[in-house]
């Protein structure tokens, strides 16, 4: 018989087996249906869990409104302003999830001690990924603050940086200070750059008013520094590299507090000069400490000296251990927890250093942090 005329399968199978196969098929269909329903019911829970893990950021108490003193004439600023108003103080800081608690404390400290807080404009640098959430947090914590958020593209530096002695120093946003002249409006001709691990305990207008003279950058400097520690043996063995420091005083300065003439920076194309050293570092490993050495190579010995009171730095200890440090001798206008140890982490772990209690009054954080850079 031809295969086309063979007996159909169902005609050769007994009735009980047909019944069993039919029930089994129904049971499998029912099981698949129940599994799909379970997945649909569990999906919102899974999505909710992922959302909390990825997008949740810390909450802060709302800061009080700070008003100008009688000696201040209130001036408004917007990015569309075409004229430079010297009575407006421009401050730049970075914003990210890891250091957000420190950034908020820093802003709060500036406003609390300022004689003209309504004349201060904050310029926050953030990556695109978190900028909407960060904007919401800044607006709810400081409802009366004048500020702008600028998007920093990590790809600008990702191919130009190499690993250093601490992971936090390798983050692209740590290099954003190099690009302030490109990110901020050209009408902002002068800016104070602050790191996110400091608090100001004096009127920031005093720092703003310093005369930079012919210099591009003003900062507290230390001219008895041993530059040997900042660069590798490859750097010192190259006549071409070490000649960059020839004839200049070996003056260290901490880049977490700088007053910058953005007009002169743009004219001198200092971003390009810093990037040049970063590219050399990428190829030949001439230093170990993140974004600091390029600044030393370009500006060391050519910085307008600022009183040391404006950067009592190193309170976070060294970059490896983060041990407790004491204040340097002299008056204090700014406390800076540069180094590995951050006051919010040490306070939460109940192992604070004595000076961490000076940071605590500016902490607006509502609950324990979940993110650390250690």
C-alpha cells in the first residue's frame, strides 16, 4: 500500500490510550498556564526590586532658607545672562551617588556661613545617567537654591586615565574639574571649585574676593613639598619629562579647593595641556595619584597663594589606611576630608575620628548610606 493511503494513527490506537493522551495534554496546558500566571504576578515584584536597587538614592532633610544680610544687594542670575556680575559667587562641585551625602553637607555649610547666600550660584557636574534623580534631590533639599546641573561625558577621559592607588581616584567624574571652562557658560569668568568631602566654616565671599593677579589658579600651596613622591622613577629618569618642572618652585597644592579664572584658562587652553599629560601617563605610567599630578605639572609654582585656613586638608588620612589626622596649626575656614576616610562612613560605622564631629552638624542625611568607595 502506498504511504499516502496508510491508516491514520488515531485509527490504530486504542480508546483508553487516546483518553490518557488527551488528559495529559490538558494537564500540561494547565500547568503552562499556571506558570505564566505566576510569572506575571511575580514580574512587578522583580521590577520593583530592581528599581530600588538601581535608582534609589538617599533622602535628605530640607535645609532652611538662608537670606542675604543687610549689606547685600540681591542679584539674580540665569544661564542666559550675557554680562559678568562680580557680586554673584559661582561655585562648582560634582554630584554622584557615592559622594552625594558629602556634597549636600558642603552646600549646606557654604550657605549657612555666607553673608550673601542668595547671591551664590552652584554649578553641579554629573553624568547623564543619574542627573534627573540628583536634580530632584537638590531641589527638594535646597528649594531656594540657584543652581545648574551640567552633563559630563565620562568618555572624555575614560581612555586617558589609568588605575591609581585608590579606586575613587580613577572615576571619570574625578577629572571633571579639568573641563569646567568647557562645561560652564562663557559668561562665568570665575569659579570656586570645591570637592565633595569638605565643609566651609567661614564666609565664602572672602575666598571669592582674592586677587589672582596674573595667575589662572589660586589655592593654598605648600612649597616645601617633596615632588619625588608624586611621580614614578620613569618620570625622573626622563630628561624630557622632569624638565617640565625645571626652574619652578616645587609647590604642592590640593586641587579640592581652587579659585579659577575661567577666562584665562580658556585663553591659555589649559584643558589641552592637562590632557597632554594624561595621555603621556596612559602610555608610560609617570605618576600614581589620579588627577592631581597633571595639575602639578601644569601649575605648580605658578599658583596665586591663598591662606592655608582655606584648605585644612588631609582629614581623611592617607589614601591607603584613612587614619585619623589632626588639624594643621593656624586658623580654620574650611575643613577637608581628603584621603580615604570619609566622615559619614566613619560616623555610621561608629568608629569616627575626633574631627568627624565637626562635619556632623552639616549632615542632612535621613538614613544610613548603602554605597561606599572603600
